[in-house]
């Protein structure tokens, strides 16, 4: 795992990050494959929407995928891809958890399309003209 | 009262890296019981107490002089959590509105049933009931450094 060390902010851990938002987090553990990653959504105090998202690998394979994703996102930012760049997460920092790299990006607003399709008409937001 | 770590502790390892002692308090935990447990444990570090959210509110506040207290709810259960959310209303609301969804492939009837359950989770009480039913309420007690 030392191969990831150059990505990591020295001394900063995921636990520090969680502490910095007062423990206001949601952890999602949906992945079952060998690239296993946990997603931690972080809500700073006083905000009702997440500001950061952390991808935490749970295996060495997952750690390599996270490092690759960080490299890819960094490359996209350098390329300057115009307005579409606003739809892509930006790297905030890389921290460490148990010696593995954790990718921290900004949280992008979005909506759950599948759930929206199942909501009743009264729950749906009116279409904007 | 029993002690022991969760079975699948990937999420817990990430969220509670400093926890060295798990206590299953079932329905309530008095501050004196907690102090006895802490004294009996030679392990340092923080403590996670498994208890329903409302029990946590009642008893864990007695222990706030020990350290800071944070409440979490795990779904569908503490032992096999898919989602662990801090019990702040805005966090729970965001998870139920924007994160949880009916899984692809659910049939029309089960899909509607699940969608209805997800709508219920917009309300804090539903989270509390789900946590109580599945044993998914966990209190993190940070011991002073």
C-alpha cells in the first residue's frame, strides 16, 4: 500500500475528516465486488446537504481503483473540459485510512431518478417552463 | 448485557476506527452500568453502545460528562449494515430522499411496497422504529484523550 503514499496528505486521516464535521456522516456499503469501496457522505454542521464525499477502499484492489480514479479526475481538471466540468466531482484532498488512500471530492447535487419514477404525482416537483 | 463487535464491521471500522469496546445494552444503559463496563475493560479507546435511539437519548446523556456522544442508525441491521447514518435530521432526510432507492429488478408489487417504505423513512420516527426493530441503533462514546 505504500505505492499510494504520494497521493496522501501527510498525517490527515479519514477519522480527522469525520471529526471535523462533528460525526455528521452517512456511510454507504453497497459494493460487494473485489473493487470494494465504501462511500462516506459528509455534512458540515449547519448544512442540510453534503459538501464532501469520501471513497474508502476496503481491499488493495479497491485502493488501486481509488488511486486510478483520483488520477483520472486530476487529469480531467488539468485538461479544462469547459462547462461539462461542473458535472464531474473535483478532488478536494486525499486522506488515509488504515494505510490506504481515501479520495475526497466535492458532493455534486443530483437526484435519484429511479425513485422519482415511483413517486406519486402529488410528490413530484412541477416541471419548469 | 453482552459485549462483542459487529459481524461485518467494514462500515464500522471506517466510521468508528477508535472503538475498542462494543456493548450491547438492549433497551437501556445507565451511566453507572456504563462506568462499570469501562472500568472492567482494560482496552483503551472509544466505546460503541448498541441500543434503540430513544433509549440512547435517555441514558447516554447521563454519560456526557465522560466524553462526547454521537448517535447513529444502521439499516437494514447493525450486523450487516448497508447504510449507517448519523441521527441528525438533515442527514436522515438526505439519505431517505436522495440515496435510498428501490433496487432495479424489483417487481411491481414489491417495488411499490419498497417505495412506500422509503417514503416512510422521510420521518425520523420511522428511522427510530427501524433501528429498534433491527438492533441498528448505535451510540458512539468518545472517551477523553
